[in-house]
């Protein structure tokens, strides 16, 4: 390739991204991986106070294999470069999965599950945390959340932070069925956990946001392909309304993310299909999640699996989404709300 072509190539990539069917300009990149770990999936994303992005995911030789560990990578806010992943958690002879990163009172938390057998029904929930010190973390010894005899508990969605000591974490149970619930924590201890939310077919991997009236909206993945489940709590997660089916929101039985933006609007990142994960779609709600009428396809390719997104809005207002591609690659997209709304008007 000539020197001239090398200079032109980056601009061509940006041009092509701006000409995609979503009608908006997005930045897209692949996060570096470890060559000896071909399975990479179940992402979580967090911005640190200095603008550094922190990404975590499960990685190993194959899903649920005992060599699966939780990896971390940092994006430098100045250079935009991602660091070589490092191992955060690697339980000996056990699979670690479904990390959930969040920041509380100057500490970074990572909740995750450990498989004590071969299936998700053997999962037990743990967490570790570290004081903020740039990207030089000193993680505490992992702490088990529930008694050792309890199995099948996993996390996926981000918590609602109530204050510098208290948060509500969405969880689910995969044991003799699929059931969502939440736990409320103060000073790292469970104050209460809600009843299991039951449905037929089952529900799992809930995501929650607080609405403008103080209620909590929960969306849930269906056990099988079909539609999202929904429930609402009026008392900070202690009790939940009767579960309903959101027939305006399809889900093929796949992870998703839900995020309230600084504007007050809500975005849902999901696979907008009944039976496959061949597209990744952003849907935007301007009415507290009652409808998601604005939709933009972020990725779409036949035979390719785009799944398990994690979304944040950074301190500058940009929307960041990371997700797995064929459970092998971790991809990062950046876009902004203004372009989404302007494109809708065209």
C-alpha cells in the first residue's frame, strides 16, 4: 500500500461509517484481546472520573469452560487507545462470568458469578472492589453475596445508585426456572431482596432505570424468543406490579441494556428480532419508556451474532456501547443523541 493510500484510509473509514443505513456518523473499533482466549462475551462498561473508560468481560476457551476469567481493559481519554487486557478475577478451576461494573463513593465495584458446576444453575454471586487511584487498582478479596448453599444467582444489568452508600442491583435466578429480582444494598450489605418475578415463559437478565415519578421500570429478557417482559416498582424495588409482555419490543432471547440519558430520554440497546442476533439496534424513548418509536440499526449482518451490549453516557455527553461479535470479538461504538434525533427528522 502506498504512503498516499495510508493517509487516505482513516478518512475513508470514517466516511463509510457516516454513510451507513443508520444515517448518523459513528465511531467503531475493536478492543484488544488476549490471543490465548478465543471466547470473549458478556461485557460491562464504566467511565472513571478522569474520563478513562473501563471495560470488563468474560474470556476463556469456550463459554462456561473452567478457564473463563473476568478481563479488564482501559481506554486512555487522551490517546483513545485501549490497554492490553489484564485479569481481574480468575477463580481456580471455575468459570467466572457476567461482570457488572459501577462506581460508588470513590470505589469501583465488580459483581460477577462463579460456576461451581457446568451450568448457570450452579452460579454463585460474588463481588470485589477497589479504591480509585487512576488505573492502578488494588482489588479486595472476593466476597460471596448469598449463603454457600444458594445456587443460580447472576447479575447483568447496572444498579440504580441512590446515594454514596446505597444502591439497587437487578439480578436473576436460573434454577428450576428463570426469575428476575432486585437487591438493595447499604454499605455492601443486603437490606432486602424482592420476591422472584415469575412469568411463563420465564424471564431473566433484568435492566432497571428510575423514572421521573420515582418509580423503577424493569425490562427483562424472555426465556425463549419473543418479546420483552416488563414490571414496575413503586417502592424502590420491594414490590413489583404484575408482569406484562411488551409486544412493541421483540427479543430473541438475548442480553440487552437500558440507559437514561442526561436529556431525560431513555435508550434501549437490543437485538430487534424474534429468533436471531444478526442486528444490534438502538431504540430511543421520549416518554419514560412507554414507547420506543425512534430506532437506529447499529450493526446488521446475516450469520453474525451481535450481543450482550453495555451502554453508558460519558461526562461529555457521548454514548458508548460495547458488545460481543460472535462471542469472539469485543467491539466499541461511539455516537451522540443529537445526531440520532436529527436523523429522525430527515
